[in-house]
C-alpha cells in the first residue's frame, strides 16, 4: 500500500500524537548521529517532549557546542548591528545629498534672479524684495571698498613717514646737506643779457680829432 502524505498540522488524537513523537524523535536522533559521523560535523540536538521530558544528542560536548553557538550568535548580532548602522548612515547620506541638491537648486534660481534672469514668474512683492536685497548688497560692497581705500591710504602715509625719518637719520649720521627731496629748495638762476640787432648797419660819423 502507498503511504499517504502526512499533513503538517497538530495531531488531535493524544495516542497517535505520542506514537508519532516517539517514532520521529528516534529517527531525528539517528539522523543527527549519522550526520556527525559521515560528515564530521559538530551536532547538538535538544528535544523536549510535550510533557517536558528532555532528550538530547551531542557529537562532542553539549556545553561546548552551546558556548560556540552563543559566541557565533553574538558575532552575528554585532555584524547585523554594524550592517544596520551602515544602512542607516547610507540612508542619512542619501537624505543629506537630496537636501543639498535642493538647496543648490534654490541658490541657482536666486543667483539667476540677481543677474536679472528668470524674473517672469516673480510677483511685484518678490521684485521689490529682490531690489531691496541688491541695494543692501551694493551698500555693503561700497562700505568694504571705502574701508580698503582708507587702509591703503593710511599704509602709504605710514610708509612715507618712515622714509622721511630714515632719510633724516641718514643725513644726521653722514653730515649731508639737505637732500634734493627737501621741501625747501633754492635754485640760483643766472640771467644773461645779449644785444641782438637785426637790420642794416647804422652809419656813424667819424669825427676828426
């Protein structure tokens, strides 16, 4: 007779359930033993009956196998936690990248508006605000520009003062006359008078002595 396929559900009859448990328990223990011998595998099998009775099989030592299993579980948990942390970081990076791309897009739109481009969708209030922002920017630019001019002028004045002091010290040390850079210079000019007559020579009377 062909053996029918057993349905995978709880056996309601208690006697049949106990018989099935005994048969399959013995078969499972036998398969565990064969696996450990044939494949040189470390096998540990623990079975609790419906009444709480313990049945076990271990190819080496049950406690050592359980310790090994617990250590492996801890390692797996650590790896899973690291993978979860990596996944979370990856998700955060993606979100940050999307947010940054959106900010860059808004900045590009604002830049185009400041250059006077893409103003068609802007309302009157937006244009007024844009004009105010530009005026404030120009004001800050002029302030910065004037500050740099004043700093350069002050620097040139200090450099001029330093050169004058060094020149004065040099004249005192060497006993030199006032340098040609002095503000009070005297120039001597010579005037040469010449008589130049253009025309026919005059006739002069020669008086006899």
